[in-house]
């Protein structure tokens, strides 16, 4: 494409209006919504280039997930439904931050360096969450897509995982599923109902749960699911859009604060679930008869899935490399149980779903979950085909074929393209139903070590660098030695720190055997970070 034709992409409405630097990471771009008009326009341009580069459909999702309502963000979805290829993250970052006067030359450079054939047709599918700022930002993205003559297919209000699903469906000609929202709901609900075989309740399991939708897009999706799930399960939805997005509710709030969401009626021993603003994270919880709050996070979900899949594989006499991927945030109690009781290999990956997803691909069946409730299960295609053959193998016993059939249907309950809160919820409900467990039986699988998280505001998060899947701090010098010295004083103590991907904040995690010691441990580590890494504002404390 000649440079004079590229002049058409200049659009004064979406000129850069601030000098702040934005970094594209695992979460894409996230910032105050008022800072993102030019970013969305340029992401529209970039999405067209990526589509032409891959000769495939690309997704563009407008969301800031669990962030506050006033924030927003955007992420691109690659052809296989995965996060944007890491090599392109710096390309995206550069494009978002160049001055308007350098926009055309930067686009030209991308085209030249990637050897992009500009005559290739480009298709970008878009979606957005429920934030008030999302429609205007969508218009900016569409203007960018059309500025490079790309084709736009907008799906409107949609969960992030649904857009991932649609991208992979379109790029596989429907072999993964029908590339419509109806296809998404139909695929997951049909498999969910088939595994249950019209048996609604089973043992201690009751097919009823309460859901906190964080006043986000998850409420719309769950209500639509009602039309497909029928009477197979009853889901009562709260925080369904009447309140402020993610405010005192949602998966991130419940996980970090370790307390129930507001505007949520709690009854003793009733199974409860919470999702985040764009419905890619899920956390379970309940209140016991003594009014004690119990949390079942991503570690618990992963452990439940791993144990059940191991049982089914043993029942159908199939041998695959089954593995579980966690991050440093995984509770030590879960890691010990998975490794030493279930005897399932555990791998540790850096925080960020793209890192876990990539590590999970190394297994035949890879289960990956962050403690925050973001995760999924990946199956190699050869594994799926082997399971299919087992369901029809007359030489196998009927019980073996039945176990293989169960496993095959459960695969269709899972959205393998990315962590999907609603898909994961249906998977958990499927397993609890099969085992006849209440949420109490599930909680009894193993004992968590008491744990907490704190945030330390610093002048520059980049002074903190880490290694070994973010479990060890490299800089500032001496900080890791100090953390090790503190941790050594506590039985089963563990602590690590990592810089936020989007803010000048250092996140501190700590766990130990004694609940009474936990506040002291995490406060000591946080104070050390504050002193060594240039803390800003009041010193951290834990109440």
C-alpha cells in the first residue's frame, strides 16, 4: 500500500490527547476510560494488520475485566482464540504511544517488517462489556478498522470468553463450534445436560446455586443460559446490573478480601459462586452454620477437576500425560495435595493466563488455573480422538466405554480457548453432581494454608524485577534476602512479591501455617518492600 493511501488513516477525532505511556500486557491495555480513545482507534488499525498478517479473523474485546467502572481497556484475540502473540505486544505498545505525526510511518514500518500483504482481506470481530464508556470506545475501534478497509462484525455486549470462542470457531470453519452466540450456549448446555442424564440432584448435591455477577456482562450471559439449561440447574443471580460494576462484589473482591459480596443474601451451606466484570474468572464460596466464610478459589477448582479427570481416565483404562499448571499465588496446601496425594505433576508458570495456557499445552491434558479463578483445561486433538474411539470400542467393557463417553461430553462443557467463568462453573457443577458432593465435601479435599495479599504503592514499579516464575526478586538488590530472612521465622511460611502489570504497585503475597502469624508476616514483607523499592504514601499495614 502506498504512503499517500495511508493518509486516509489520519483522523483528528482520535488524535493522541495525552503524553502518558501505556504498556500492552497480558491484560491488554487498561487505563482510565478517558485516556483510551486514540488507543482504541489505533488498536482497530493494528487488528486489521494482524488479520492480514495471519490471513485469519482477529478479535478485539473492549473491557477492563475486574477493574473499577471508570477504567476500560482493550485486548486483541489471535486466530486460535489465544492471547495476542508476545512478539506483537511491543508492536502494539509502540503504535499506541507514537505521536500522531509518526502514525503513518509506524504503520508503514509494521507492514514492511512483517511483510504484510495489504491486498489480503481482513476481518475483525468485536465485543464489549457493560461499562458506560464501552460504546464510544467501540466506535473508535471500528473507525480504525474501517480506516484500513477492514471488515467489522460486532457482537455487541458479550463476555470476553465468548469472543475468544467465536474467533476460534470462525477460524476453524465451525469444527470447534458454531460461530454464533447461540452456538456457544447450545454447545455448552447440551453437553452439560447430557452428562446429567435428566438426574437433577444426586446424593448431597443439589442443583441450585446463587451467583454474584459483579453488576457486569456475566448477568446477561447467565440469564441467557437459563433458556438453554432449562430445569437442569437453578441459578439465582444477584448484583445483576443495578449497582456499580465490580464495586464490593465480583470474583476479585471476594478472593482478595476473603469475604462475601454486598447485596448478596447468604444462607448457611448454600453453594455460591462469583464472577468478575467480563466473566472470565470464577470463585466459589459459602457460609457455614457458624457464620464462618469459606472460599473455594482457582486452586480448589483445579484440584477438583484434576482428581475427577484422573478417576475417569483410570475407569476407561486410558493413559495420558495429565498435568496441572499453577502460579506462585497457588496455595501451598493445594500444591502439596496435588503432588503428594493425587500424584499429578504440577508445573509453575508466571502470573498471566497466557503463561499458564502455554505451559498447559505441554501436557496431553493440561489443567491450568490462577488462584484468582481464571483457568481452563486443554486437550490435545490426538487425546480427543483416542477418547472418541474408546466410546465405540466393542473390546472395552461397558463401564470403560461409559467413562470415555462421560469424558468426551465433559470436553464439550469446557471452553478451551481461554478461561471462561461460566464454562468453568458448569464444569464444577458437572463434577460435583457426578460425585454427589455438596460444597462442604468439596472443601474437605485438603486444607489451605492461611494466606493474604497486600498492595504497596511505589514511585516506579519497574524497580522490581523477578525470576523463577515470579517467585524470587532480582532487584532491588538485597530485597529477596530480606524476604527470605523474614519468611524463615514462620512455620510453612512463604512470601513473594511482583510488580503490577498496569499500575505503580507491588503486590505482596504471604502464607504460613498459623493464622495468628499471618498479619505479622505479610506486614513485615510489605514494609521491607516499601523501604527498599521506594514506597509512596502511608506505610502498609494489615488489620
